[in-house]
């Protein structure tokens, strides 16, 4: 777990030091267990399931079931974050991107199944939109690392890629989820030249080699390529 010293005011612009990091003690309280249970039940009962408003077949996030099955789906609970300081929230999330890259599995066969969810149980629902703000601020950094990040909370306005009327990114506890970039992420990386460039570095060869079967992905890829003249 990443934490910070309570006597350091990150919103005032002070820089973090190595001393502001602390590893988890490993202790579990009833509250921690209850919150973790809520999140894992949400991943199994909602994220891993199909939905009639999704606009396609399959689970809401096809990535999650194999990640759970391989036991490479990790959860961190950050109780010290209450949403009152966006800068603190931003720094914690960015630091987890480095944790993600170093954490196992890192082997070529299994690394793609790794996911980390960072939950913030003490961010109240009325303040949970701070995650939307911070998500916009950190997405560039994640994409440059070949990663994707999504925010989830009760009030999240994020629509499904194939149904703009379905608010897909809702969760019982405010959280962010991070994973490696995948071929289907053209759905989320076609609105910015820098994002598309990072996507193209990793997957452009598959399109050019005719290895992408999904027509929607091909359409978006070549339209975006033409738009940004890359």
C-alpha cells in the first residue's frame, strides 16, 4: 500500500520523499475485509458479466475474468485518501503505475493478465467526481507507459464505447483500475494524437499485417491514422 505522512500537505506543492512510502503491515481488520469483499464481488457480479445495454456480447470487461482466474488481479485500499486534495490523489495513482510495472507477473506469457485496482473507501459519493478530474490528468502518463487506467464510482458519467446512454463505469466504492494496453484500446485512444501514437507503436504492425479481425477496430485505426497523418 502506498501512503503519505499526514503532516505533509501535498496540495501546498511540497514534493514527496521516499520516507512518505510505507509498505502494508499485512494486518486485516473487519472493515478492510468487508470493503475488499464488496469490490471482488463487484468484479465478479458486474464487471465480469454481460449486460443488455453494453452494445456487444461478452462481459463488461473481457480482461477481468482471466485475470481473476490466473490470480493476477490485485487490490489496494487507500483509506487515507478522502478526495479533498486532488494533488494527493493524483500522486498516489501515479506511483501505483510504477508499482504495476514492477509487480509480478512480468514474464512474456502472463504479464498481460495483470491488473491493479486501487480503491478509496473514504472518498464520499458526493466528492467522487474528483476521480474523473484526476483520471484526465494522469491518462497521458499511463498511456506513455503502455498502460490504461479507468475510473469507477457511483456518479461516473463514462459511457460504454458502443452505447453512449449506458453509464458503464459505476462501482460501489470509488476506485481506479490499471492494466496493460490491449488491441481493443483503439476504442479509447483515438481522440488524441499522442495516445494514438503510443497505441500505433505497439499494435500498428498487427493492422498492417492483416491480423486484426474486428471491423470496428480496423475502421477506427485507419480513420485515426489518417486524421493524425501518421
